[in-house]
């Protein structure tokens, strides 16, 4: 099973590039890629759940 990740809008893009460089088999997308720029947290979480992705974030409020 492939690890499926979604990088939240505020997640460090250097980290995303590092993950891709070190683990090219990991399926990672930025939430901006499917058009979720500026989406609220519940929308991002719903999309991630439907897409079977784990959300990477630096947003403490999203984690609560």
C-alpha cells in the first residue's frame, strides 16, 4: 500500500520537496493542486478523507 499524503497550504514547501526527493514512491500532493487554496479546515479534512490521504500541517488549529 502506497503512503498517500496531502500537504496543507501552510506546510513548508521545502519539506514537500525533500519528501519527494528522498521518497519518490510516496504519493504527496499540496492542497493547492486540487484547487483547495484558501479552503477552510473542515473542507481540507473532508477532501483528504475522501482521497484517503494523511494531512501534513503546521496549523495547530487543524490538529485540534
